[in-house]
């Protein structure tokens, strides 16, 4: 074909097409977009509306393209409201504010939209998510509000936000927070809503670049996130990942780069492969932990992160500018929300009551962030009870309500409908009870977490036992009494019928490992996990103030040792290309190939369990403490002891085996007799033939 410019006809057609496109673009209104100033004006409006209704809520703002623009969580808002607020905003964006009441009918079982809330990241088909419009009624974004007992209250606050945003020009300056905003601190949340707002505002004001800023609390949950206008959306996710990395590990995000490389586990690679285990883990500069003063030491309060500057050092400088706002004196509100000593008092009460009632239990202590602080499974308790105890406790902790009372909130029309789809699933039957305690905050009882119990006696008995444990923790806070769940020497048998590693032995291993850890100079807090012969958790113990990421790493080390029968650091070389365990880190539920995981072996060198320990700056220190734990139990004691059922089964098997053996012998004798008879007849016939 001829070039375009040599054909008058084609050139004319092309010119007309281009002119038409130009006219359309010229006459079309500019694409309306939610500005950061409008979003933050909406945040303040939401705070004022919620305060008037005595509500504690989370606000989630999306721009016109469905991307995060800003989010803030008020002091006292339940953590569950974070995911629900986001899902409400996503629904509004995806369906542009379509009547949610009518849509709710389409997602019921048997309807066309059944399970739609579970796909594409999840949608919340309840009220509280609506479009935001400008003065010309153009849709510029969406907001989701969650936290009230009724979704109608959430909708009321969302409409207050909608009204204010509509009257706010996109060119308005970023508003300052009113001076009368009250601050409310709670265990695990040492950074208030007001502080989070001021921190991200300071980070933005001190940057000459377009940036994203994020503030997280000590539970690894977002408190406030903002993206400035015309910023690449990916940078918002990077800022959040940096903030969570710093909050979960207690280290600046860039300081972790050396720990994520394969190599000598004694010096590097302590958190090697964490980037494959957690989608929030990054090692770029700009994520800084915030520590506060507490009991003569430092405690993690949360983190701040900035992303978007071309120079990493600038990110860190911007973040440091914002860090000056939190008060270090609030440090005691940081860290885990339930102290381990108080958690042990609750577990001891549950185990004692369970023994009296002759039931076997699994009991989990959960902090306000849904994280396991301590876990014990009694000898004889079925392994599946572990999941039930953890999930009922998590449901109670995330909502500060008994787990069996949540069903009403999760029905169609309930304020938390679809919540079970948005948070990985939770057990909504009896067994999870929130724990209230006076921690010195306004001299009143506040939620500090929850206890989850599952037992062989059913859900009603589990709830009764959980309440016993919750009351014990509350009393421990009141009297400042530090408990201990069990004492190995007086707890239980050295081996459990039908099992290998007993609870007493697991406690003995943990005690020895922690004793070795405490003997090391300047030793940090650690997390320890003991797995049984089935690979299920028998006991978990997190020392106070250990960063949450270390608990995750310790569990993965224990799993690696149990799955392979080798020390976790011995897998490093084999996990390289051409090794027999190549890519094992991204299979088998993400195993760790650095030191701190050791198998528990019986006297025949068979794997009967494992230990995983993490929290030290080097893997070598983790190995030292874990080894002390393993050496505390004689391998002769780690033997399978038959229970009565096994003994009866064995006797039956022996009788059956003897009968089968006798039958085989009888059949053999008959076969030999027949063979001899035939042979004699054959011989007689040969002799007769010869004579003939």
C-alpha cells in the first residue's frame, strides 16, 4: 500500500477522524477526581459525625478509578471495621452505588449472585458504602464507613461525608485537624487517630515530591494512609508494606535487606524467604518503627512509612519528620495487648477446670490484633480443636464480643454481613470470649484481647471454660499476679497415651529454651513453638514485646524441621538450584531454611515433633536457645505409649495374625500331602511302563 501522505483520499479521511476525536475531547468535561484535600476534609467530617453518635469507625476513600486515596481508623474502632469499610467502598465503586438492599437479595444461596462477595477481593453487600460527587454531581470517588452496630448508622455517617465532600473544591488546601479532637489510647494502640493524622500531614508538608504516607500501630494494622494527588497508585501499596514491615519486625525496613539474603545463617539470612511468606514484606528505605518508653525500657508503638521520593534517604528524612509527634510516654500501650504472665494465669485456670470436668481442651490467648499470644493443647485433645480454639478466640478479639453472639451481625442485613468472607473465615460458635481488664487507661476495664477454647465436651462447655480463663486474666491484671500455665514436674504424665510429646514435655522444652535465651547478654524477646508428631501445634509461647513477625518465622522453622527431620538451617544448601529441596521455601506452606528449627527425635531417630524459635538478631543465637530446649528432654522419654484402644487393637491383631498363620500352615500341609501322593502314583506308573 502507498504511504498515507500520498493518498489524498486516505489523508482526508484520517484528518476528519482526528478532528472528530479532538472535538469530542474538547467538548467533554475533564475527568473528575477525588483530591487528597477533599478526602481529608471527608475524614474530619466523618470523625465529627461519628463522635456526635458516640461511634468509633473506620473511613476508607477510593478515587474515581477504585484506588485507595486515604483511610483512617478512629480510636477504639474494632479492627474488623478496617476490612469491612474497604469492602463497602469497593462495592460502591464496582456497582456505582447501586441500591445495596436490592443487591443483597441477589447474593443469597440459590440466587445468581451467590458468593459474589467472595470474589475479586470481596464486596460488602451492606449499607455504608456510597459514591462521592463534586459540585456538578460528577462521581469523583467512593467512601466506605464501618464500625457501628447498625449499618444504617454507618450509612448516616457516610452521607455526612458525602455532603461535605460535595461542597469542598478539589483545589482546597489540606485541612488541619481540629484542636478539640480527643485522644483515646488502648492496649496495642499507642498511636491515636489525631497523631496518625498529624504524622502523615507532617510527612507530606516536609516533602517536595508526590508521596504516599502510612502509619501503623503495634498490632501491624493501619491507623492512617494517604496518597497525594497524581501519584502512581503502586506507591501507596509500597508505603503500606514498608509501614507493616517496620511494625511487624521492629526494625527499619531498609535495615532488613541483609537479613533476607541466602548465605551463612549465623550472620545473614535470619529472615530469608520472609518476602515469600508475607505479601507485606519489603526492604526498601522509608519504613521506620516508633518506640516509646515503658518500665525503664523501650516498647514498639507502631511505625510510619513514606514512599515516592526518588532518593531513599529523603524517604527516611520525611518519615523522621513525622515521627516527632507521638509521645514516647505512651510506650506502655505498645506491644502485645495481653502480657504473657497474665495469659498464663488464664490458661492455668482453664486447664485446672478442664481436668476437674474430665474433658480435654485446646486453649488460645489472642491479642486485640487477632494474633496468638499463647496456645496450649492438652494431652488427648484432638488436633482439630487447635483450629477451633484459635478461630473462636480470634472472632471474639476482632469484634470484642463473644463468638457465639456474632451470628446476628453476619446475617443478611446485619452490620457485619459478609465479614466472614473478608477476613479468612472465623468460627462463630461458642468458645471465644473477650477479655476485659483495667490496664490503667482511664481507670476502667478495656478490651485486651480474647480467649478461645475448644474441648471434647462440646461448645457449651468450651464457653464455660473460656469464661473461667477470661475471669482469671482480668483478676491477674487487677492483682498484678503473674501465673504459669503448668509446671512440668507436677503437671501430667511424662508421656501421653496415644501421643509422643506430652504437654509437660513441651513445657519443659520451652522453659529450657527460654532459660538459655535469658542467659545471653542483651537477649531480645523470642517466640517459641512446639509441634507434635502430627505436625500440629502443641504449645506456643510469645515473650512480652516480641515483634509479631518473629512468631510467624518461628512457626515456619518448626514446620521445616518436622517435615524434613532435619535442622531448618541444614536445608539452606539443599534449597538452592539443583538441591533436593529446591524451592521448598515456596511449597509446603512456606518453610524457613534458616537456623532455629530442630526436630524432636526418639531413641530410634524417628521424628516425633519439633521446636521453632525466633527473635534473635542472628540465627545462630536462635539455634543455641532451641538446642537447649531439645536437650532438656531425654529421647528415651519421647516414645509412643499405647493407650487401651491400641492395646486391644494390638491383641486382636495378634490373634488374627496367629489364626492366619495356622491357616497358612494347614493349607501348606495339605498341599504337600497331595504332592506326595501324586508323586508316588507317578513313580508306580513309570515302573509299570518300564516292565512292559
